[in-house]
C-alpha cells in the first residue's frame, strides 16, 4: 500500500492532475465526504487528508509514504528525514513582509532598529531579518495576520501572498518579498528503499506532468 498525504484546498486540487497523469483517480470528494482516508481507483494507493503543516510530520514518521507540502511548511518543519525529489510548481505564491500603508518601513529597518513582527512562519521571518541585521520581536499568530498591524500588535507581518487582495482590503502594503513559494513532493526515506519500484514510478509520473 502506498499512502499519500495531502491537505484540503488548493494543494489537493492542484495535485489531482498530477495523480491522473500517474493513472490515479481519487474516488472521494474531500469537500463532501467526512472521510480522512480516501480510496483511489488503484487498490494499492490511498490518500490521507491532514493539516498542511502536518504533512511533513506524517511523511517523516511513516504515517504516509509521500506527501505534497509547500516550501514554507517544509522550511518551518526543518525537513528532517525527508527526500524532496520534485518542485511540483503548484499552489504558487510568495512569502512577503507587509505593513500599514502609513508605516515607514524603510526607516524602520535601518540597522540597529527593532521591529515587532507577527507571523506563523517564525523560522523564515527570523532568518530574513537576521540577514538584514534587523532585531525583531516575534509574535506568533495562527491566522488573521492582517489584524496585527491594524490593532497595534505588530509593526509588520510575514505571510503568504497570492493576489494581494486581502492586504489591500485591510489597508496594508507589501513592502518586501522574501521568497517564492510552491509545493514540493516529499518522500519518506525508508519507504523509498522498501517500496522503491512503485514510488519511483509515481515520482516519474509526477515529474512528467509538472506544469511548465
């Protein structure tokens, strides 16, 4: 049995065409089914639905043989015990710094300054500002990041940006792009040895179907 860990939403939807290229059709719709383990048309392949941030953990510890996770999630996880053979180039967005429209970010990040930064991506934020020589106080949040500058909780946020519409709707501006984000295929290293042939076939099928 091959177990693939996916998260609901954009990553799940964008992975379906790659699965079809490998001859795999998911038989259940996660939006209408309450099942967390989804059958496929291949009796030896199943999909498990987990939180996006849990995909690397399931793969690392063998709860799944492989999974699809965003680069942001993998950086925060650390990537221990994971083989990352492919950038699938799906669910693309960017990691950016955003502030209130009336906040002078360039003046605030002069070396020696100190910023309050709200984010759930603490590793990425810490490394980014350390590289700039900017001292920060990190405030970890799990959602509604845009509220932090509006309420005075933080000077800036580090968050994923796709269209930028949510920032604009909340009178925030994107002042710095940290990195491009896309989703990667991750594979359990032990599974790659024990189930080498079926996993290699799946990896090759994914590779041939990656959008250009």
